C-alpha cells in the first residue's frame, strides 16, 4: 500500500497540467485584450493566440480524467450505476450553474455597456458543466447495461473506454456539418449556441465554446482516465503514460497526413475551427503533454518544494474567475488595444503574480470555506 506522499504525487500531474492551462490562458487573454492593432499584426501575437487554442481543451480533457477517477472510486465502492450518475450529473449541473453565475457577475460589473445577450453567452464553464452531465449520462448507460449482464469489471471498463473514445470521435466528425450545412437554425439561439456557438448572430462565433467540438475533449479525457485505472496501467504506470505519449505522437502525424489528402469529405472545410484533423492533433498533443507532465512530476523538479504551477492548478476556478475582470473587464489594469508587446508583457507578469498570490491564499484557507469546484480540483488518489 503506497504511503500518503506517494498517493499525492501520483495525481500531481493533474494539478500541474491545470496550472499550465492557467498560464497559457493568462498570456492568451492578456495579449488579446491589451495589444494595439499594430502589435496584433506581429508573428509574436500569432504564436500567442496559437497557444491559446490549448487552455480550453486542457481544462475539458482534465475534467474528463477527473470525472473517470471519481466514477471509478464510486464504482469500486459498489455504488449503483443510477446513484453514480445522479452524483456526477449533479456535480456537472453545479458547475453549469457557476458558469451562469459568472455571466451574471460579468453583466453586473459591465452594467451600462454590456448587452443583455451576454447573460446567455456559452462560456467554457458552461461547457465544462454541460459536458460533465453528458459524461455522467453516458457512463450510466454503459454501466447499467454491463451491470445487468454481470460483466467482469475489466470488460465494463473497456466498454467505458471504447464508448468515451467513440463519442469523442463522433462529436468531432459531426462538428463541420453542424456548423454549416446542418446548422440547426430552427432552434432558439440560446439553445443553438450550445450546438454551434452562434450566440445571437446567426453564424458560429469565435470565443464561444459549444458542445461541438469542445465536449469531445472531455470524452477523450474520460477514455484516458478509465484507461489509467486499468490493472495494467496501475501495475505498469510509467509504461502506460509513455504509451499514451507515443499514441499521441502517432495521432498527430496521422491527423497531419489526413489533412494533406487531396479529397475533402465535407462541403465546407474550416481547419482551425471545425476540422476533425485539428481536433485529433490537439488530442494527440494533450496526450504528449500528459506524458511530459507525468514525467516532470514524478522524476523532475515539479514537486521540489514550492510549485507555483501546481498551486495555480489547485485554484484554477478562482484564478479563472478573477483574472477575466482585470484583463477584459471594466477594471482592466491596462488600457485595451493600446499597448505594445513590452507593456502587455509587464501586465501579464503582474496578472500572473497576482493570481499566484490569490491561489496561495486560497490553498491556505482551504477547508475554512465552501469548496466551489470539487470535480476540477485534485481528486483523492486511491491508496
């Protein structure tokens, strides 16, 4: 039986990856909000925004992994599938409500110039919460069917892995037509926005996080999370993680090859927003990042004393919630769209240090207040 320190280190990679997502999110938001039109024409800004394509997938991917760990823990305690579903879906609903509350706060702070439609904007918190409810529904269906057949636990886990991976792929494949030729314009726009991110403008918008394709990353994380709970992965943990990293590298190359093919399956092909090739590349890179982070946390210096990245990961909801107002909101610490790269970089450093201090305060007071986001913070390891 591993000791407490071993159990803690086993899941430090989740906090570290979440902290990395926070840092990438800070730089993306700061440069996007503060850089002048001239600075936005630079290669620097292009790479900054390219890095910005990863925070949301990382958060969703990690939510899927954490969801699998919680579900596995309940399952091993012989909790009935219906009760597992009820517990996990309610937690997803809780996060969804936090997303709505966040939009309400943003609207109140921006009173007078923010349109009322912003209250129904599909933000990443809404999508994480809604995705978790979908994860709970899928897990319940698989566990209920397999439990009824008295299937061995290993086979049930395999069914969960295959179902989650298949759902992620299906979401990716359906995204291009649902954004174009199959666009569900017959739905009210607040509902349609959860499908294709139209908001109230009639066409899909950047900065919106609809189910297609974003929930696919949560299902990919769910598949990985259940795989890491298998007997093979537990007994040969380093080999399991390196295998995932190798699979991610292969997936990246396959997706690049697929994108180079002359024929097009879809009538409208948008590589950066809807293409399955770009989705697969990002999933592959998430697997590579997962392996690298695991290695860094196990054999590197990630846990040598104070770890600012892990600290940010442990308070990811709070720093996400707070930094938005000081970057995009009315109390932005720098004038929007007026800064050069140097000035915006100084602002980024200030925001990063301030959020680190906030995360430190939050971890020191943990347990003295209400835990806002149990499914997005570190999941207790099984010992």
